[in-house]
C-alpha cells in the first residue's frame, strides 16, 4: 500500500469511528446527551400517563424519518398532544380501532420531536381493553427487538 493510500485509509477510519461515537451518545431529541433510550426517541425517564378524548386519527406515511404510523390527537387536562402509536397494521392485528370522540388513557414517553411535544405511546387503554405497543424500555413489540415480546 502506498503512503497516500494508508493516510486516506486512516482518515476514513477516523471519520467513521467519530461518526459512530457521536451517534451513540445522542439520546431522544430534547432529552440531552446520553439520555436512556429504548425504541427510537423513547425515553423511559419521561414517561407520563394522560387521559383524554381523541380529536383526530391519522395514518402518517413518513418512512424516511421513521415517524410514520398511526397518530392520535388527544385532548386532555394537559392540553392537546400528538400521540404516536406505531404501525396501523400492528394496531389492526391487535383488533383495536380508534375514532374521534373515544375516551382513552395513554402511557408513554413525552418527548420533543421537531420542536413539538409528542407522546410516544407504550400502552393505550380504551373501554377497559389495553393495547400494549412497547415494552417497559420503549422497544416496539412489532420490531422483534422488544425485551418483553419473547
């Protein structure tokens, strides 16, 4: 290998290792560096439980940024929040449906995404039935990475 090839190889390796180290130290947006993180953006330390009424149900298509899936706009005592559930197909497979006016209770991680407060749901209770979407660490049950799914 020539000297210039060795230097280029070394620089490429250093850049790659720096990028990896940076990516591993990032927590959920707005939660600070090194914040505990389960599934994408889920921070168990920011978990809240809120009761409210559904104002809107949307199936968001956004595979490029990972924020797609079934979203609910929920009005509760704390105001109006966007609640991210997960893939509509997963919710449907669990025989759950949501509609405007439904009274629900959501337990999930309240984080900032794109500068907005959102709740990434771990569990949703409707009419006495519980839909579990993520394990206690926030890993999605549909992904196969969830610790409680096995």
